[in-house]
C-alpha cells in the first residue's frame, strides 16, 4: 500500500505540492480570528454526543440542515476544543475542493497544466481561504455540490456509467443534508440540463431511470421537510416572513451578479482604491472576456468546456435571484458565500478563458492574477483591508475582559455572545464572570456590573452607534471598540446608503445598573 502511495506521489508531484500548499494556506492562522455571529451557532451543540445531537436537532432544528453540525460534533470528540477543531470540517472540505477542481478541470480540458492552474488559483484565493476557514456549512456545501456537478458531467457529457449514476445521487443527497439553497440550485440545474438532453434525444440516462433516481433522492431527503416545517410553523422563525417573490430592484440584482465575480477574483481584502492590484484584476477580467470571445471565434471551445461555463453562469444567476427573493434584507456583498459552489466553477472558467489567448498575453495575465491573489492573502492573514468586517474580529476585546473583569460581575448572553460562545471561551477569558440572559438583565441588583458585546449594523437592524443597543437602566462605565472600517470604504458606504455608518464593527461595554 505504501509503495502504491509513493508511486502515485512520484507521478503526481505537482499535484501533491499543490495540495500541501493548499493545506498550509487553509490551516495557517485558522485560530487567529474569533467566531463571528453566524459561526457561533455550532458552539451550542458541542457538548452533546452525536446521538444527543441528532435527537435534539430533530426536535428543534436550526434553519440549516444538520450534516455540517453533525460532522463538527463528531470532530469535537476527537480534537482539543479550540478554533482549529471547530473550523476543521470546513478547512478539510476546502482542501478536498482543491483536489476536485484539479480532477474536474483535467477531465474537462485534458491538460494537466490547466488543471494545476485551476487548482492553484482556487487554493491561493483569499476569498476561498476565508470561507473555508469559517465555522459554517458553505465550504462543505460547495464540495458536495461540485461533486454532484462532476458526476453529472460524466453522465451528461461522457455517457452513462453505473458508478457515476450512483455517486451522483449520493452527492445530491449529501448536498441536501448540508444546505437548502445549494440543493435547490443543483436540482434545478441538473434537471434543466437533463430535460435539454432529452429534447435533443441525447440523454444518456433513460427518462424512467432519471425519474426513479430523483424520486429516491426525494424520499431520502424527506426528513428535511419536517425540519423546515418545524422551523417555520412550530418554532416560528421570523426570517421566513421576509420572503419577497418580486425580489429587489434590477439595479440590486445586476450589482449582485457582478459582485459575485468581484469576490471570486479579488476576495474580501482588495479595495478598488488599491489601484495597482485592482487594475491588475480588471486586466485579468478583460482578458477572461476576450479569451472567451477569442475562443468562440477560433472555435476552440469544446462542448465539455462550454458545459462548465454554463454551470458557472447558472449558479450565480440562481443564487442572486434566490437570495433576492428568500432573503431580500441581505446586502449583496454576502451573496457569494451562499452560492459558494460557483467559486470553483468560475475559477475553472477563468483559467479556460485565459488559456485561449496567445502565449505571452496568457502568461502576463496569469502573473497579474497571482499578484492580486498574493496581495489579498497578505491582507487576509493580517486581518486588514476588509470589505465585511464581521469576519475579521480577533481577540483584543476578549483579552480586555480577561484583564479587567472582577469576580461577581456578569456576562450578558445576547445575539452577539450566546451561551455556547460563553462556555467555549469561559476557561480562557471569562472565568470570573456569571451569565445574565435577556430576562435577567433588567432585574439585576442595583450597581451590578455587566459586560456586554455589541455590533454595528447597516442591515435590517441598523446600528450606527453601538451604544444604541445598551439595555435600558444601565450606564456605560467603559467601552472598548475593535475592527475599524477602512475610512475610504466608510465614506463610500455612507454616500451609497445616504446615511451615517458605524466606525467600528464591534464594541464591548462594561455597564452598571442604575
């Protein structure tokens, strides 16, 4: 066995080097940033056994499917409790995605060089590393969705094989148990392509077999219907009443589509006023466009390559319209992570488009792309130059509590610091504090001291000044602000929104009951 592994590594030394690089980037500084709001959800499940989790989740599900949470709970029984453990599933999913991009690209292009480039530019993207280091389901959902597309590609383009058929169905079901939107996108896209092949009389899978497979997937995914019903009707999840079938304005929709492409190339850590790097990225995007057109003129696009182009476009369009309708309260800068499978597809398309250009131009554009990626990675690991400050909180405020808190003071349980969050960090930072939830905060004794986390927001709940959310009946004794916005970005946001914006994303207050 070891000899076979050694021989495989020898034959695929560049791929091995790529995977080592990707693993390093994915795990480097994975514990440098603390958990932001949505990441905290998984912390509430860590003390449960896998069996307890399944029972409790069935009775009270989250608004996401359980597979990601279940895998993190399993890992929590093996690895020490820290940020590395919580983010391990996402990072490993990212590493698997890099490998899948390589084999998918090689299958589509037939060229190892292009496959390695696609894998490389996936691995070195600061946006890819950000999402793959996040304690959320996005990375796992992208992996299973891309696997589904990969096996569907084999069925749709290369012809039927029993192995591809069953792995396609398994991947589809796994996607459903990881994320509802990704499952919706995959189901819509593969069925659209299948119907197209059926009309053209080129379907490699018979209609009855296809319908039978889809019905089998529906049966296997049927428990999710109860979870969705429980979440909406039993628990009364208020987010569902914000659905808007008319979506937002067309300007918002078009901007959201373009922002997907911006994120996939520049990530969260390159601003338009980082002129050299931004213009370098624009040159790459223009090269991608010209490469696509040039390839059409030269008739160098194969049907398999155009299939991947179509996948990349459809996923972004579907994600944009779905988010506009299902979550119109969200700003479009967060859309790309909800359709994260589009990222590796677009990287594959970028590489294919640039490969159509003459050699010197192609090399120059790949070099510029690498420069943009390295600049983005540098800023990402330094937690600077960010578009969405939610993701870039480090531990200064925690250390402030550790160094200043006194025995007998309280820690406020709030949407920005839940019970799982407190328990996870209690031993290291909050050991001297008692908790107080929303019911207890108004009735604490006079002169009681309360540590309270707040966050700036410009979404559905607008908070320009963090002190706006300080509980009534309390005065502020101390305030510690962290994660400042880039001043230029703040001015741009205020001009676009036509209203003031927050200066710091996060604030910590020491309050005293009046």
